[in-house]
C-alpha cells in the first residue's frame, strides 16, 4: 500500500517545454491468476454488488506515486444488457485532477485471447470489453484455464502529467490476523459498537499521524437487505491537515481484493463492504483458515557469473585493503569501475593494491567470495545485504546487485517492507524489482 517519496523526474522529448505539457511515461506489466472454482459460482449471478464479479489484487505503479490498478472479471456481465458474456476490465484510479492515459494489451495466452486498448481515465473505473461468452469461459475446448487457473496478463504504458506541486509520500504495510471466535463474540455480545480494531501503527518520523484497521462484521445499512462485513482504514490525523491515501485490502485465502482512495481531512475511517456476513462465516468462502499463511518466492538468476579462466591460490596478484588478496582479472571481469582503476597508468595497477574505506570487512569479504563463484548469502542480516548492494551499486557489479536483489525479494515481510521500499525508491538506489514486489506485497 502506498507509493514513494518526493516528486518523480520529469519526462519530455523537448529541451524546452511548458511544465503543463510535461509527462511521466511509465511502462508496466502485471499478471493475475483466477481460480476456476472462484469464478464458477458467478456464472449465473445477477444479484448485484459484490456477487457478480471477482477482483484481482491491486498493483501500484513504480514510477507514478499513488497510481493503483487491478483487473476485474464479470463472468456473467455487469448488467442485463451484458448478460451471458464474460467481461474483463482494467481498473485505474484516475481523477479529473489527474487524468491517466493507459495504452495496454489484455491477454489470456492459453486461449489465444488478446485485446488492445487505449483509454484516458478521469475517474476510478474500469475499461475493457468482452472476453468470451459465459458458456465458453468454462468450456475445456476454449483453454481459458490451465490446471484450473486462468492467467490474465496486462502490458502497456501509463502516461500522466507531472504534478506542479510536490507531495511527500510514504508507503504503508499492515497485516492483521483475526480469529473467527473474536468476530462471533463481537456480534453475539454486541461489543465495541459492533467493531473490532487492530493496534495503531505510527507512520514514519516525518509525519505526525497513525492508523489502524477496523472491521464491522455484521452491519446493515440503509438500503441493504442483508448484513454485510465492512472493513475500514482508520486514520488519527494528529497535527496533519490533509492526508491523501491510496490503499487496498486483500484476503488471499478468499481471493478477495478491494482498492480504495480517500482524502482524509479529519480523523475518520474509510473503506467498504468486504462480503456478506453469511459469506464471512461460510467455510467454503475461506475467510478463515487454520494454517499460517505461507509465502513462496522463486529466484531466477538471469546473468550468472563464472570466472573466465582457471584460478589457483598461487596466482593471486592483487591486494585489497581490508585485507584480501585477489586476482586482477577477476576484478576486471566483474566491475567496469575496477577495470578502469586497473588501467596501466593508474595507481592501483602500479602498486597492486586498492584501499576501500567506505565498506566494512564483512561486506568486502562477501563481495570477494561472490566474485569467486559463491551464489548464496550465508548468515547475512538484512542490514548486511543492503550494505552489499551499495557495494555492488558503487562499483557497478551487476552480478552482486542481482544476487542481493533476489535475496531481498525472497525475504520481504510485513516487518521490513517499508524499509525496503525506501531503500529501493527511484530517487534512492532505484532497485525496480524490489520496489515493485514491495508495492505488490
């Protein structure tokens, strides 16, 4: 949830231009997986809000602060005119103040489906079209599902005007595990005005407010004919006068995802209905699970490094102080910076040594081990990994940067995701893979 600090860099094809014409161009690519078992109950649905569609998880653009997008599927259309067809939409949170142009392709590769679209979003809504007939969606011959899962991919470009006023942004991440018995007690005993609250969380030191989550499991509002469960982000403003929030709620086990945006001008909660109260406690809907949540990440190394020549201990010919002996050729192979320092007239080449003063012994030692083929960060703390990435960044060692990036992605958690976002921001070290995975977390 959230995005990045400070104003993005401007993009323009001209050397001189009016600020009002400057644009941010941001390529994006994302995919969503929908289970057949979750879509099948909606194939005949005509019951309206919350029961006709399935939301995909929300993504946040890495280059445009606050831009949120996700896929929505209506297996039986969204109104009477659209019935008996499956519709698919890309939702984007544009506004009249910030019009978002999106050029993109929606595809389901297994079914040879693709659709090119070009829209200007001036509100938070979806654009798309017909995916297929409802009957075809679940027909095995159509091949929309592979192993009972449909994979939807979207690839394209967002374009928005550069804002004339800089805004300070901070990412937030929060995981709240709620026991079923606690919600039942709230309902049965009519406790806390029918609501359960999480612990409050303070935002970073440059802000003076905190937030929490609140859930109301059995609420009937005017116009509703059944009780619903509502979920809110509640903000205590502190000394802040105005807070713009872009956020989402997700319950992975139930494949329930909801995206929101709201401008807080007083301490209040904002959110929406999660599901009906009946569905909340229906075991088949999977809102409550006994097992702990498990996250699995897969790391694929794209550019492996292997020394170009056979090496023995006796051949080592170069000294790095903090103290290590290493082959010059290895340094040249792994880093263009080192290669430049080891040109024939340079001090390092003449003296056969290099003094590194801005990294500690453990960081340099780990880097050297990686130069010689080690592919696992052994017993490295989170801070050690960040230091090693800085080393790779300074000396342009792409292999080290890739190895650390993969390790950081693998170990993203609610306790470190905010720190990782700050570390990987475009105006920090600009680690796009880590940044996007943190935003998607």
